[in-house]
C-alpha cells in the first residue's frame, strides 16, 4: 500500500518573483530591460583585478564565519568615515552572502511565533516571506504617493504588545524616496518605551540626491537596538557577487550569527579579500555614487519630460517611478506586459510591493542603473506613447 504524501507549502501565496518574470519576458521579446535592478555597465576594473589575484594566489577556502578580519576592519573604517560612528569590527559586523541573507538572518533571529512586524508599504518583496517563515505576522503602514512620507500617527496606532520588529528601508525601493532626520526621531519616540527592534535596510545608502541620506547609524538611541544592512553589490555595481554586511550591537550580533552560520556560514573568500583591498586602496570609492547616478536619473527624466508619463520625485536609489494614468487604464501588471510586447521596454509594476495596493494607482518602476545609450533608447520608445 502506497500512502501519498501531501506537501503543505509554508509560503502558499508566493510564486516566482516579478523580477524574474519581467526579465524573462524581456529576454524572450528582445525588450530593453529596465525592470530588474542591476547595472549593465562594468564595475571598477581595479576591483576585478584584485578579485582575480585573490583567486589565483590561492585564497579560496572558507573564511571565518563572521567575515575576513581585514574586510570587517575596512567596513568599520568606512562607517566611521561616512557616519562618524565607531563600531567594533569583531563584535558588531558580520559579512553575509548579500544583503538578502543579512535581512533573512536578522528576521529569523528576532521574530518568534505570533510576533508582529511592521512594514512600510510599498515594501521590498523579501521581507514578508522571511517574517512568515519565522512565524511572524506583518502589519503595514501605507506610504502615500507622490512623496511616500511615513505617517507616524498610523504607525503608532499599529503598535501593540506583540510588535517585535520594525523594518525600514531608506533610500527606499521601489519609490526612490529618502527618510529625513525627523523620521528617525519620530520612529524612536514611538518605540522608545517598548521592547521593539529595528531592521534598517540601507543598501542604497550611498545613492541619494540633494541632501545627504539619513541613516540609523547617525541616531544615538536607535543604534542601540537596530541592525543596519548594507550591500557591496549596490555600492560597487557587483550585484552578482552577493556580498553584503550587517552591523548591530554585540548582543544582537550574537543572535544573528547563530542563524548566519547555518544559512551560508561564510561568503566567497576571494571576493571578500578583493573588497577589503579595494576599500583600503580606494577609501573614497563610494563618495561619487550619488553624482554618478544623479546624472543617469537626469538623463532618463529629461528624455521623458515631454512624454505623457508623470514622473514622481526621485531622491535616492536607482529607481524612477512613472505614473501612466494618461496613457492607459490597464492595471500595472497588464500594462508592464503590454510595454514589453508592444513597446519593447521592461518595467516593474509597483502594485507587487503592496499587500493591498491603492485603488486605481497606475505606477511602474524603471531602473536607471544603465548605460546612457540604453536609457535614451528606452525613453525614446516610451515617449512615443
């Protein structure tokens, strides 16, 4: 007698990500891919040479679980130089296989069955599945277009004795908005008397336009109960390397590392060595990112200025939101599929970042981490609509 097993999914509502779907459609149709957030230009050749040398000279075995000491020390110097915060490279910094792993590890370490986690919608699609797998429940605060400012009254009303974690993201994907100093202070005032931690996703920390982007690193109270996530993939145009890091007080780091050691244990050793050597040799390597990406943002915005799209503000990240209400009544998923098929440009529908997207919102996200010629070609096609 054969007993058929029934597989019960732990993530029944999760399918293939929209990024994979749109990139696959773009490849199938030969469309210009402004959907998935990866650069189409090469990283610094000096960094690639350092990685090649690290591989060829034999540094190809496991690194320490927490990350190469030379890289953690370089990260500590980067944080002190950029934010004025001194961190202990041994106790406070953990190198991970991308920011995604860091976020997953942090959620798994902190969230228990029945705990509530507050997200700001639209939210990056990794957060909720990780919370669900940890047994937690997400509560959401809606960020309203066009500026996507946090509503602190609505946030405070969501807090309960079950609230365990708040996940913030600034500069913000997908909206391109940035928090202000008063937002960090409002967050602190709301949670100061509660047993709540903060996970701050700051992978676009060096890509901001106008005023400097604020960071949890700069708030003396929040840093005592926060984990801050960063990404070398975003900072050095190396998304395929999957090297990130997370900074947290010692007590939180101890718990985080308990998870990390059983998820990836360590990150590719020669890539860690190359990044450490690059940070030592080029300590200002990230300083020019804002200007670099602002130029690309402006190329795209200027090329679409006379189109029927409405361009929403973009103060950080390498994403631009477009409102297509004057062009089509299609929902944003259908519109993005139509764009690929009929216009030859791939974008991301913003509704996928919401638990419940606002009614009649017509927004798509474009990635401008591309060569200027790519951006101009795409904009020319979109401007015909």
